C-alpha cells in the first residue's frame, strides 16, 4: 500500500508434488489464508521459474564434499549466523560426539530440502489453529460486525477446496464444525428451551450441506467415508447438537413472518447473480450417446425434485423444504432447454408418473407427502411447447393436496353417544400450508392460461380445481384469473373460460 512504509519480509515456502505444504513469513500476520508476501513469492515462482535457482537436496550436496569442505561449510554457516545458530551448533556437536546420545541412535539425518517420500501423504498447508481461532471469534460476535458474512466466506472457501478436490476441504470443515459444536450459546438455548435465530440456523444449514457434499464425493476412499460417519455420529450424539427442526421448546412458533420472506429473500440474491451460460461437456466414461455432464446434472436435479418425501415436523424444516426446492428450480430455470435436455425432461416426467412409491408424482402417495405443485408448474411450462399431453398429465397429477382431504372418522356413526369422537383426524402441523395452497393455486392458474381455447383441457382443469382446491379464497382468485384470461383485449372472449370463471365463482 502506498500509505505504508516499504518493509522487507523473509518468506519461506515448502513444496511437495506441486502443493504448498508449509509457509513462514517474518511479517507476523496471522490469518487462515496466506499473507500477501507468501502469495507474491508463489506468483513469482510460477511466473518466473527460471529466476528461482533449482538445487539438489542439501544432503546430496553435502555428500559430494570432502572433510575439509564440510568443515569450511559448517564454520562459514556458523560465522554468518553465529548469534542465532551458535548455541544449537554447540549442542548438536556435543550430542554427535557422545556415543550414547539419542541423535547417534538414528541412522542418517533430516533434510528439509529433500521433500517427502512418494508414498507419503501430501496436502496443502492449512493453519489449523488459525481456522479455530477465527471461527471462535466470529461465533462470539453473535452475528454482529459482519461475522455471519465472514463465516459464509469460510464456507465458500471449503466449497472451493472441494471443487479442486483438495483434501483440506474436509479438514477445514471438521475444524469449523468443532467450533460450532463448542459454542456456549447452544447449551444456553437448550436450557431456556428457545430456538436459535434464523441467521444462525442458516449457518448450521450450510454446515450440513457441505458435509453432504463431502460424504457423497465419489472420489473419496471407503475408509475416509467410514471415519467421517463415525465423526458425524459422535457430534450428533452430543446433547447440545441442534435438531434440524429446531423445535426444542413446547411453544408454538411465531408464524407471522413464516415463509414468504424466507422463500423470497433468496430470489397451482439469485436475481443479482449474473446468469451463467451452461454448456454441454462430453462425459466420455458414460455409455449412452449424447449424454453430457449438463444432461446428467439436470437429470439428477429432476430425480431429486420428484422424490416422494414426508413433510418434516418443525416450522424451520418445513420452510427449508420450500426454500431448497425453489433454489434448485431457479438454478434449472437458468438453463436453456435444447433437444437433448427436452428428451431428459420427457423421460423423467414419464418415470415419475409411473414411478410407484418412490415418486411424488406416482399414482398413490402418502397423505403427508410433500406436495409437488411448484415442481409440476416448472415441468408443465418446460414440457408444454414440446409435449402438451405429457405436460398436462404431470400438472393434473400434481394438483392433489391429500393432507386437506377429509379423513375417515373414528368411532361408530350409528351410535349418538359416539358423536364426540367423529371429529376428523387432526391435521398434521403444516406451518407452511398457506404457502403450499398458494403454490397449488399458481399451478391451476398456469394450466388455465395455457388451456385457453381448448374446451376439453379447460373442462379437465376445472374438474381438477373443484376436486383438489379447498380454499374458498383461492377458488375465487382462480375465478378472477379465468375471467381476465377469457376477456383479454386482443381477442374475442373465450366462452368456455367464461363458463369456468362462473362455475368457480359460484363454487
């Protein structure tokens, strides 16, 4: 920096098989990442390799010297650095001359310039103590002074390491997790029966997501996975380890600001990101022709979104279900569909419709299965230009909301004194139900818009709405939507749609 006086720093960097394995710098700056001087020297070594003279390991050079040369070498070395090395030199000389000293029991001598053996582990230098200190500091600030941002930068660093297949990714995440587990606020919250703040819980979510990336890494060895599983089980068994649902207390959560902010805050950030250009990279190892990493990634995303899963119990976990689904769909929406990807969409839609109990779009699903409205709306709009029949089939199947269907009453209806027990089974605590119903309404509205002018399709969509939608306000909204679509200025009114509007309005 121009404002700072120029200083000279002594920097030492050790390499092993193209990795920086240790660094020291006289500047004294302590941080998780390398100081500017280490970075400068590394860049100098990369850009001007010829300027850095390459020597044989010092042990080889010493081996070529005769006795007089060795004596001269040692004495000159001591003379140049006598204040620093003289005590060490005298101590070592005494030990070498003593027959019974420990140094004489070891064959040969260490050589810091020789590098490691070919079989030895080699990984990038990571100052573990600094990682622990920094995370501890950020957590102690409790979300103030941009500490949450700093922790997210650390998480981003772990993601970068995993992308580069750097073994330090798992090491660094282990250190971060240990500090999170040691946070004194965890036991405080547990004792008070209060839930942690949303900001803090999002950090825990990121921890979990990164561990998923690590244990699902196809390149890691079985023994590594086994040791991580052991470690994760150990953390999980600790009393203060937070639950995913986060509902330790008995009190009902405050639902005033429940979902919309959670779901939209992220945007029957993302917005600021520059849209990426996705391209097909050929995957040579895979058998089928025309497959690429992009087609495989899209297929995996569609499989994941379509899986049948039971709605979790707690408010936060239910919000997370919606949030994660919307994040993944928004990523998919950045991709322009070509013929290869449309083929994947068709294939997956058919699989999901015929997929049995594993599919959220299967014919039979559990009453508390997470609804597929948002996903089906995306599938519908993507498939519509290419295969309208399949698009409608998928969207109509997804319209159901079984959790609101009337349930079989308990007790015998023929006996009046049993009338008290005829109340339908209590609905599960779906805290995000209003959000889910609005998504169901969005899906229905999307189908009504697309079906304009098609009598058969409009009647089918109307039947589906009458059967599946239980909220009067949403039925009224759809009546209004149908009326607007039917009476657009640029065309004659659509009589069938007007009838649909009237039917829904009357309902």
